[in-house]
C-alpha cells in the first residue's frame, strides 16, 4: 500500500514509520523540516508539508491509500492546533482522492469503569491536561464530521512505553482496557503494529478504538 504519514519524527510516528516499512509498504513522510528525518529506505520518500496548510501537502498525498496522522501541538506551543489539524485533514483528503485516515489519538478521553473520562479524574496531572483536552477535542471533530472519508481514531492505553513488539494486543472502544492487575498498558511497538493492522485489515471505520494488553 501507499501510505502518507504526518509526524514521522515523533515517538509514535517513528515507530509507525518503521512498522510500515518493515511490512513492505511505500511511505511518503510529510514533514515541516524533511532534513530532520534521517531514515533512509528505498520505499520512503520525504516531502515538505504542514498539516495545518492543505496547499502544502495535498499534491503529495494525492492517490495514497491511507493517511496516518501522528500530530501534537508541541511544535506550535499551542495544543489547540491538534483539532485544527484534524479539521484540515478531513477537509483536504477527500479532495486529494484519499478515502482513509487513521489518527493517532490520546488516552485522556477514554472512560473508566465508572464512566468518567480519565482526564476528568482529580489525579490527572495538570501538566498533561492541555494536550489531553486537545486530543479530546480532535475526537469530537471526527465524531461530528460529514467528510467523505473513513477515519479511525486510535487511542493508546494510558501507559504507553518503550518495549518489545509482541504483535499481541486487545481492541476496545471508549472504555479503558485493563489487564489482570488492573493496569492498562501497551508498548510503542505494539501500538504501531495495531495501527498498521488497521491499515491492512481496513476495519474499525468511523469510530474510536483503543489498544492495550
């Protein structure tokens, strides 16, 4: 498949890039600063583009089978840019002939067993709130869009960390998935595997899912 990837320099985006290339997919990495991406692979091309400016990327992604967006507001020092990126992509991609968008989402909007969002818990770290709220806003953008595109919002487990790739995980919906010890976790490598599995299996359309052990 031909994949366009936004955010290939990030922790999750770089893992998704690696997983994609290892499976033999052709990847177009769309980056503001292409020179920062040091990966060299015959199936990787890197182009200049900004997710907030459709004119900068619409030609590069035209005809791709899927776009994967792993974006944050850190570069802009403005978390509110995250839902704006979602709106721009949802508007632009159908015009570029792209029918599939996978969004690397946040965990803060997942619900506990009592139906309370993680982000609304009093113990949720204040420093994480702007990014978590921005991702929650992005989820709402997806849920209210009328764009002609099949999107999937993929929330990781609340604990996502470096570790081995097992290829094993569970898929849930809006509620946090916990293991036998009551912990919800996933490695970055297995999260990336879950994302590319969605690309290859072409499932979980127009919904939010979560992946965890």
